[in-house]
């Protein structure tokens, strides 16, 4: 009997109120459904903020619950599902120690430069810079003794480790490269090392030139870092804010590749 009365009340309200009011009445009548939908909306709002999506998604999801969340899922998240590398996903879920164990065994059984570089990259992903630098040193043998890519990686790892003078010495020893991308990478690590050893004016000038040509956020982040190290805090903060704004206004592919620099810019902006 109570269920029939409740059903009659819902039917009368559906005839009386327009669609938006009907939806609100549905939430009131079924609190569990309301809670679940609120949780879904909150999840997508937090996801949009944490992953640096444009701010308009927050307002769309907030103003149009359910519909906004569905649009966010279809437009922002669903396209990336087709590009999921499941092998890479399983590898990441293996855990840091398990990954290192597998790669160490691989290097021990087959100590090629390629396998050593894979192990060095894994050390880098775990911020274990001394181990990464040592692994790059082990790669610099035979025909790879003066390989520019390995020297750039070694200098970068030393910078992260805090070994500024050795990093600058290595970066300064790398000759100019014909390959444009490799040359830009050489310049980037050179300017970073110059900033680290106190050659601020040269480093900032070089990073500004590199940032004006490169579309990526890495040179822009290191330019802000160099300005902060030189005491130009206000300029550094403005550059960091531009990095964050550029990232948020970028497309999905750009945000996927540039997210590390966006996250570092946010952390650095909080600290300056």
C-alpha cells in the first residue's frame, strides 16, 4: 500500500514539475542514488583539477551534474582508452623494487648499452640519481665512449644529484650536434649546468632563446628555475604561472606529454 502511494506521489509530481525539478525530486526520493551521483561528480571534478584539465570542466560538471560528468568522460577520458599500453600498465603495477629486480637481472645476463639505459631510466623514475649516473657511466665504453646522448643523460643525472661542477664539465665537453633535437637537448643541459654553477646571465639568455623556439614546457620550466636561482623571484613566478596556464589550455595529447613539467611548476610556485 505504501509503495503504491509513493508511486502515485511521484507520478503526480512528474506531471506537475518540469524536467529539472523532476530530477531534483528523484534525488530527494532516492537519497542513495543522490549520494552516488554526487560522489561521481566530485570524483570527476577532483580528477579535472588534479590532472590540469581546463577549469571550465569544473563548472560544467558542477552546474550540470551527471550530464557534465558524462561529457567530461566522453570528451576527455574515453579517447585515451584506445591508446592504453597494457604491457606498460602491467609493468608499472609491478612495483618499483620488482621492476628494478627484473632490469638488474636483465643487465647481469645481457649487459648491453640498451639494457643498462633501461635500468638507468628506471632509477631516474624513482629519483635514485646516483645509481642512474653510475649506470650511464657504465654505458660509456667502447664505441659509446663519447656518445652525446649518454653524456647528456649523465650530465642531467648529476645535476639532479647535486653534482653541479662535474655536470657542467661534462655538458661543456659535448660538441655541437647536427641533429636538431639532440642539439637542443645538449644546449638545455648545458644551460642548466651553467645556472647551477652560478653563470646565471649566460644560462638565462640561452634558456630564453631555447624557450622561444621550443613548444615544450621543459625549457620554460628550467628558465624559471634559473631566474629563481639568480634571485629574480617575481619573473620566475610569472614564468611558472604561464607554464600552468599553457598546460591547462593545451589539448589532451599535449597535457599527456607535458604533465611532469606542469606538476613541477606547481610545486615550485608554492615554494617561491
